[in-house]
């Protein structure tokens, strides 16, 4: 690593102006035009570039300059794999692509919690559960950083809505913060050692996160031992001097006015120089740490990366329902309905999109596979999309960021559907939902609910196909949950393919044909209805819907987020956290629980007792004894995906849970506490399909400092 300067020596000779320039970045990047930002050039210190993002390297091209990069499945789908190895591979491939484009810092992974189904950026985040989120983020970080590129955890913290994201004040108890929202970051930091973190736009209990000394210095650095750099989200907060004092090291994207503001504060004595030096040191350390990335750029094996994207996507497909129709046999004649077969969504919008060389649409994937597509029907959807969207828009679909407004899906008459039912063996209906940065989804038809035309399509297709004893499969190409209960009985199979990245159509074909048995599990709860979601209880708990200009949001449900709420208060979801079917069947046997002074080891056998090869996700939920501190009914404390098990094959699974991870935060004592009593170990294939139960006893209270 050939840095010409030594950090402390350099700090000793830099002028105040130079120091300030190092900690205030620029947005209009010159090194890599189209990147999200870069640092400034100061003396011998060259700028480094930063760019998004969570679904693939995103650099905006212009004119003839295009930065093609692999479109990987969105993080919501990565989390659905429950397979950290796959996520690490994705991180590594993204790191290599970042490096190829001379990007030193990747602005990913996103690690906010799916507090409710409608946050516009949920697809950029992993899960409603902090353990699953934290583990996935940690492995993603390790993958990225193995290439020498820095990963950035974002958005720290409590940024679970997009409405008024730049000013909204998140009001949340310290207990919920520690157990849910901070917890995901804590795990990712301790297990992944990210070199950077991005504080969020919002305020936290009255203070902008990027200006919170408690958050950035006390919790992040002093308690968790974070050694990396803190940068602001783009334009976050309202006072750069407060930001630097609080523990922010790099203000992004920054501008010359901010440079002046900070210099003036130093000169006036309002910003003691040691704060500035601390930030400068972190910026220089980040530049130094990422030097190998800039020195070891090499060509990308794009084919190999497309395979990484494919592998991750195929493991993240979640099978919600299967009345025995899947997998399809080669030669099955398939009638495909819905515009999503042509304008398949690879990703969401905003920082979570990028520019792949191609996207295999669902239609293209099916046509190349061993099913026989009713091409006349599909060409009607193709022509319809072309006439409604225009050629220009379609040409740009995967190159630009395009919002596809809903267009009616029921373009076929009943007589036509009767004809298609006659000449095909099975019907496939594709339903799509997009979302993106800067806006939230809505609990209305066309978003959380299906539109009337989508419902009608399901009605008539089911009617005519069922009258011929033929089955109907729905494919959900969605950014987040939709309402399913009102129509699920009308169809025979439902597959969630989320936003699967550039290999979408290949993934769909391979799953439908059983080349791969689905092994994805929901990383979130699918509620039966919006009114069942805890945040829907009052407009204070989720302002913005219907109000448009919220100043604050109260996390009323406290620690009862996602399944923690549904399980504790006995609300039945449409599909529970951890749910997902396979083409094969697994049995769980021979549970053993061994407790030592510091951990609990759970082991068990998983046996494939079905007819197809498949992978299973073993989930361990712990139900704590009733004690003094409020606890959810159960909490995920460990998980493991098996290897590919052939029919009859068995794997012994071992999961170790540190006793510390059983603790709840006691806000009165400001300590983590494990209360004594009998703890139930619940081993499930989902949070509600528990296959084995055992227990262990904690004889005395354990306490841990935060
Ligand atoms: C987003 C960040 C992103 C940044 C740079 C912001 O608007 O919130 O997630 O990394 O822009 O593109």
C-alpha cells in the first residue's frame, strides 16, 4: 500500500482549511462522474469515490457513458435466502464491481428494520428481525470488504419511513431502540467490522441522528467499539458543526458554504480543533484502508457475477402456496397473463436500483425453458405494454430509473380466457409492485391491495382454467407485501419472487420447472390486512398516511415489531415470519440442548423425507419465562440453512446461542438482563410451524453492560 503520507504527520501540518476540506465532501463527482459523491483533493491526498448501493453498484451515466453493473436481487430477497454464504458472495461480487469502476466506498448495506410493510425502501433492507438483518448485513460487509472496498451500514438509525424523511422526528423508547433498531447495527458491526456507517436523515427523540453525540459517540464508538468512519446521509441534518462534535467524520455531499461555516466555527472557537482532527483522522484512515482497492483494479468476469446474482435470487424465492401443481413438467403449455411478464421488475427505485447490461424478463425466461408459452397471448401483452408505455420508455426501462404507473391487467375478454384455458395446461398470472426512495407505499388498491382489474383477471382466469380442471399460479414480483387473503383461495400456487435482479426470468423458469426447489423463507410477516398492522392503529404511529406533512412518528408498538407483535397479541397473519414451502418435505429429529456458563448449544437432525432435493432453513425461537421485564412471546435467536439434501439425506444442525443474546434491555437499570427461569427452545420451519421443543434453565440473573 503506497500512501505517501503518514496520518498523524499529515494532520500536524494541515491548515484548518485543508482539514475542513477533508471532512466535507462533494456531490458532483469528478473522479467517477455519476457516482454519489467523493472526498476532496487536499495536498497529496487524492479524492476517493463513494456510490450506491444495496442491489448493485449504481453509477449514473450520461450521454454515451454507461456504467453497467450486475443487478443483484434486492436485499429483501437476499434476506429471504436465510443463507449468509450466498449473501457474502453477492457482497464480494459487488465489491469487485465497485473496485472496477474506481469506487472505494460502497453505500450499502441498508439495515433499517421493516417496521411495517409500507416503507418505500423496505426492499433495500433485510428484515423485520434484528438478528436476521444483522447477520445478513455482517456477511454482506465481509464480502464487500474482502475486495478492499469499504462497506457502509445505513441509515443509522430509526429511519423506517420515507415520508418527510429529512425532518421527521422518530420517537422511540430506549428499550425498543436497543432491542430492535440498534440491535441490527450492533450485530453487523461486531460481526462484520464495517469501515463506514451512514447516519440517517431523521431525528431521533428530538435530535438529528447525525448530530447525536449519544448515538455516534457513546453508543456506536464507546459501547460497541466501532472503529470506522461516520458519514452523513446526503444532506442530512442542519448543523455541520454539531455533526462533527457529535462524532460525524464526513459530511456528504457537502458544499463550499459548509466548508466556510466549519472554518469559521473553528476560528471562533465554537468547534475545538480536536473534534476536527478526530474526523480528519477517520477520513484519512478510510482512504488508507481502501488503498488496495484502488491499486488492484481488474477486469470483471460478468458471466460469473450473473451466476452469483442467479444463485442468490433462486434461493430467495418464497413459495407461499402449492396445491400440488408445482413443479411443472417439461412440455407444459403455459398461458401467461399480466404485463409483468414483459416489464419484469428487477429492483426498486432510487439508490436501490442500478444499470445492468440486460434483464431476463419472465417471458424471456419462460420462452427459453422447457415449458411451451402461449405466444399469441404473450404477444398481446407485449403489444399492449408497447402501446401504453411507448418504445422509448421500454428501451430505457433497465437503463434508467423509470416509474411504471399501473396499467389495467385484464386486457383479455372472458371468451379469450376460455380459449386460452382450452389450449393450455396451466395459467400464470404476474402481479407487480414497485417502490422507491423518497416515498412510501400506500394502503390502497394498486399498492398494498390488488386493483379491481387485477382481481378481475384472477377471477376470470381461475374460473375458466378451473372449469377445465387446470390450475392457476400467481407470481408476485413485488417490493413488499400485498394483501393476499381475499384472492388466495381462487388460485393454486403463489410464488413471491420479490425484485430478483437481472436473472429474473431464468429464476422463475427454474423454480417453476423444479430445477431448484424453493428454499426461501419470509424475512417479514405478511399481514392479513393493513388494519392488522400495529402501526395502523393511530396516525401518530404512522403519520404520512393519510397526513402528508408529519413532523414526528411515534413507534407506538415499541418492541412488538413484526412477528413479535402478531405472536404476542394473538393476531393471525396471512403468512408468518419464516414461512416458505418447498417441493420436498423435511423432518426434524433428536433435539439436544447443552448449556454452558456462557451459551446454549442446540443440535438436531434435519432429514429430507420428500421426493426432491432441497434446502431447509432451521429457525430457533426462544420463549423466555414470564419475568419482570416485558418480552415478546418468542424471539428468533438462531438459524441455519442446510446444504442441499437429497431425498433420504440427513444433516445434523448445531446452533450456539450466547446467553447474552437472551437478554432484554431494562430501561430503569440501563442494563441488559437475562432473568432466571425455564426457557423454551422452539425449533421451527417457520415462526408458527414449530417442529421440536426443548428447554433449559437459567438459575440466576445475568446482567450485561450495554
Ligand atoms: C440516500 C442514501 C444514498 C445517498 C447517496 C440518499 O438520498 O438516502 O441511501 O446512499 O442518497 O446516493
